[in-house]
C-alpha cells in the first residue's frame, strides 16, 4: 500500500489497546498466530480476535494471512515501530514505578527547624541513606511557618515542625514525635549553674538573649501567660550565636530539649520548672489530602527511631552542672 494510503487508513480511528499492540508485536516477531498464542499463553482464537480488533481500529489489514504463517502488510510495517516504542515505554514506566515502590529510586524533600537539625534530623537522614541509598535526599532549613508554606505549595514532602508561638497546624497531617522540655542556658560560672531546677522568677534580673525583640515570637512565649517578661538584652537569630553571648556572660537563653545534645563546654543547662515554661510538641507534618510517597513513609519511621535514640539511649541533660547548647528564634 502506498504511504499516502497508509496515512489515510489511520485517519479518524480510535485508540489502540496496549494488549492489542502487545499481541500484534509478538505475531509480527514470530510470524505466526499459533506461535504468538503459545508465547503469550493465549488461545489462537484469542490472538486472532485481538488482531482483528486492532485492524478494525487501524482501518486496514495489518497481516497477510498466508498458507504458512502471516506477513506484515504495508500498514503493519508502519504500525510496528510505533507499537514497539509504546510497549518499551510502558515497560520502562513499570520498572520506574516498581523502583519507587521498592525505594530504589525517587526523592525525599525534607524541611526542619534549626534545633531539630542539631541531632534528630541528621540521625534520621543518615539511617535513611544507609537503607535507601538510591533516593535523592534534600533538606531545607527554616522556621516552622516556612515549612508549612512549603508543604502547602508542594515544595517539600515532609517537615519537622513545632508548636512554638502557636503556628496553625490544623491543615496538615501531623505525626507526633515528642514533647520536649525547656532548659535555661547559663554561663558555666553562673551563681545558679549548680541548681537542678529553676523558677523564672529567679531569672527576673537576668538579661536574655532571644531571636526576636518580640517575646511572643520566641521559645519563651509560653511563659508570658505567667506574667513573666524577659529583659531582652541582645538579639541573635542563630542559636550558635546565642551560645556565644551566654558563654561570654552577656545573658541567658532558653534551650529546647532537641538541642541539648549539641553543647559547648562553657555553657551550663538547668531545667526550668514545668509550670513556668510549657514544653513544646514536635511533629512530622505532611500535606493533608495528598498521598505520601513510600520514601516519606520510610522516613517517618526512622524519625521515630531517632527520637527514641536521642531521648532514651543517649539521654537528655536535666540537672545543673550539665553543659548545653544555645536556643533558636521561634524554633
């Protein structure tokens, strides 16, 4: 059949079933309905019906039926490379989907607030990479509102977030990780450094190092309900910088439990009375209404293991004379 006639034969017809294309490709390869049926595990009549249906959609015969076997027509020779390409792409798609399901391919985009990155998130990522090295892992640092916006926009897959300053979390699926206590960081030689626990009233004369001039935006926000107002002496956005101010004797700052394992030797952590400073809840958050990837599910489990290792196996300092680390703005 001339090429122009082949083009006319395909004009205006419906979609081709992939099962028809698979049968067509096998018949073309083997040159026989009978041989193709045996290879595919079909009856010969089933193969014949599917080829007839495909020819009906193509608008032209695809095989010449010969006394011994079959031979592609001009229309069949035109269709064959396209059928093979479709089947190859579908095979590749199946392989890719299997790789995603089995965590042999894909990506994991994580967000976390700064003190969660001190130990919790790195431990979970290290365990994840050890088990699933083919997954590409990226991490975005920032405060909880940034990560909530990233989840809503589809820019990250999972975020470790906190309840600091009352960020609204109701629009997200939350997986509770821990409720962390708060410590006050004092210079190592401070007069109160040897105490096992302190009340905020005992720190009323101290200058505080915070991440914001507005106490309601910082870790100390939960203490404002008691009437305590910190005397803010210095603003330092980074929690490593806060350590420097505390170590130099320029003030005190609050330290969340997750940061307590990352310490410098010239700072002392002392527990605060729970009636004065409310602990904060830490969650792994995902976007509500979206299907989490297998990588997200695996990482959630490893976050839980990392929490158990930090708070159980390693322990968290809670008495005077224990060295600790600086706090963070909001998170």
